[in-house]
C-alpha cells in the first residue's frame, strides 16, 4: 500500500476530486495548508501599505491506495491539478506499513 499526498492550488480541488472519484477512489483527506516553494510568495498592497505574503494557501490531499493503483492515481492528479504555471504543487508517494479499519478491525488493503 502507498499513501499519496498531493499539494495543489485551492481552485483545482473540485477537478481533482471529480477525477479521483471517477477512478473509484472512495475516500480522501483534504486539509487547507499554507506554504511556498519556488514561488517564494508575493507582495500585496493593503490600504496603501506593501507587505509580503510568504505562505500561499494550498490544499493537501491524502489518499491511501493499493500499490497497483499508484501510477493511475499519480497520472490523474498530474492531469487534473495542472495549470502549467508555477506553484501547481507536488505529489509525494510514501510507503504504508499497515491500515486498520477501526469499526471492523479489517487490516491491510481490506481496510482501504
């Protein structure tokens, strides 16, 4: 099993969710986060004063999937979250040692 974490632009969330549900993903965790990469933030003017916005709003999506689904899910994330502009985000694929469904006690892929 793998855990896929994707950091994306907030306005792409609906596109990503729609694409993932069309592939049979039944659940995901979505968290509002703030951060920066190569963008390094930007400056804004508020009431005549200029200030730097270092951390930009992003969305972090977490999905646990069987190993066989990883390439398909990563491709779907890349396609649906891509704008072609800097700051589109990152996808991380991490190993998952085990998964336990609390309600039933199922383990491994059965718990996904």
